[in-house]
C-alpha cells in the first residue's frame, strides 16, 4: 500500500478528489503523522498530486470491506456491461455527476440508485453529456433524485475552506484544477488582482479567503456564472475585497492596474492575452492558462506571452510553468507564470 503525505488542512479536499477519480484506497484507513495525513491510494499517482511525497507505510490499518459500484450492479448486469462501469465520477457538494458508456444508458437509473446507496449524503445523480457553446455550458440529465428534494441541481461545494454555490446543469466545476486553485490561494497578499474569466469565483474566492489581497476585480461574461460569483462573494464574506464585473474581458479589463492577472479560462485565452498584459503594472505577474498540444509544451504559450509583451514594448520573464491536467488526447492544460516589465 502506498500513500500521499498531505498537510492536514488540505487532506479532506485531496481525499474527496482521489475518491472521485477512483484512486483512493477505500480499504485502508488514513493515518495521522504529526501535521500531515497519509492518504492511501491505488494505481498510478494522478499528475495533479505528484508534488506530494509518497510513502509505503508498514503499519497500515484496514476497514472491513464495503460494496463498490460493481458489487451493487452485479445483479442487474452481465460481466460485459459490468466492465463498462465508470471507475470514477465527480461529487460536487451533495450531487454526483457521472459519465456512462452509451451501452449503459438503458440502466442509467439503476446506476443512479446505486450511487445514492454509495453516497447516502448525496441528494441527486446527473449524467454528464459534455459541454456546448462559447460559454461552455454543461449538458446534464437528471438520473435520480431523493424524495422531497426541491432543487436537485443546486448545491454548495466545500473546498479548501471555501464555499461555492452553483447549479450543476448551468455551471462547470472542474475538479481537475484543484491543485492550481490551492496554489493560487497562497498568492496575492496585499496586492491588486484582476481575475479575467472569473466564473463563479474558482480562483477569486480562494485567493480572497486565504491570501487577503488589497482588491480583486473578477470579470465574467456569462450572466449565470456572474450570478453565482456574486452569491459566492457574499457566502464567503469577502465583499470588502472582491468587486464583481459583468462583461467581456476585452471591454472591461482595466489598464496598468494590477499586480497580478489571472487568465484561468482555456479555449480562446490567447485572443485576450493583449488585455491581460495591458492590465499589469510594471513588474506585475501574469498567470496564463492555455490548452497546448503535447509536443508544444511549454514552448507555445511561452512564445505567445513573449511575443505579445514585445508588441507592447515590454519584456516577459518566465518564472515557472505547470501541467494542470490532460485536456484531450495529445493536449495538455498548462499554466505559465510570467513577470511583465
């Protein structure tokens, strides 16, 4: 048995993410070691957690075995269909979001019922059918909901000491970006920050709660996401730090204003790079996200930043870069940190 060594204040967030990914060793108990917890895992270490130390404890303690999804579905499916069951899923607040092989669609309600048995604290199960449109709205079908639940799609998700209210049928919440959200929560103390593409506050809220910048301008074009951004600012008590702005970043991003700029959206980010760099004071730091073919990591986003800075008569010093997660086959979601003089 191997385990990740995680600071205790991060342990619950990491544990839930590993559980959703199907990487948590649910047969083994967590072990406290001073200010850290050892979280047991199975299989390969997910890329987003490779910065944590790995140990192979010789004093592991085990739970009595509990049923898994395959056990619960065995009486309803033959072996061929059991092999198609998902190995992981998302838990957003008290809602389960699953993806299913098309051959399992006829049994989706049975799978949903089984998920509610596995997670008795969850109220509903949604089938994830991808995203659509410029605003990346999720396509999700309600599979099953517990009795007397009025709002099966609306939840409050707790992560890293922050609370995010959202509607899972209207808003994306990427659990694969967890490590980056935790990193950003440690940056920006006393500084002025612009969060372009703020969404519901994915980066804005953790930074405001934990780092206490002087001010954050959070810009969001999607009215539904903006609605929840405003709610989450209130929910986390950071009204005195965060100013939400509804509109297009091309029109609403201030100039020569910020010590840090976060460009956390992927897809068309490069078309807004001009505005991100213009927003920075001399010596300010840019956090630029993009999707990049594996053979162009990290050269492509680095070149984009340097070329745009040069067009504006400025210099870009590359401080660091990280792979966030695999975006699609042969494509990585990466982030580059650059100081702009």
